[in-house]
């Protein structure tokens, strides 16, 4: 498997959108996005990342997006303003079902890791680096964690 790469400015000519704040999924509390956080300190609710979507609308043009690199970073205006750490995740093909008309199947096995988990982990590692975190851990259900 190739080593993760920090993408150069050629991939990210226009930066992502700064995170406006984190919002608790339980109580609605707004938390500062300048500090790495995963759970609400009040009630341990998961945190939603909130952006100023007016900024996104003002900067994202459909024809510009279509001409970009075929990866999840193609949609960088909808992702945090952080330097990507990536193996080239995302932009996996949609395959027509052989048995059911009008059914399409997303082939996540085409990710560099061969896993549907690639996009989420790409973003997690990117944000960990952005926040200056040095140690990461994740749950593993079955298989082996390398």
C-alpha cells in the first residue's frame, strides 16, 4: 500500500471552507472549532461540523469542480480548510446492477485501501494533522489492525 501523502498546492489551489463551529447533536451547544473535540462536554453528544455555506456557494462553480482531480478533495469547498493527507481516496465508480434496472452500486473496493472506510479515515488523519495531534487510535471490529 502506498504511503500517505500530503497533497501539494496543485491539488488544493483553492482552499476548503473554514469550520464555523461544532454543534452538539443532542443539545445543540455550539463549540469552538479551533480546538480538536469529538464529544460535547455537557452531554457527550456527537459533534456535527458546521460551515458557512454562503461562502461555499460564492466560491464553488460546477464547471470548476468537474475539471478537478478525481478524488474526494475535488469537493474541497465542502471540506475543512486543511492540507489533505491522502492516498487518493474517493471518486469510486458507480456500477449498474446486473439484476435490477435503475439500481447502481458504489464500488468502494476501488479506493487505494480497498475499503469503504477510506474517506472517513482520510479526513480523520487530515484533521488530526491540522490540529497538531501526534497519536491516533480507532476501533477495529474483526480482521487485524496494522
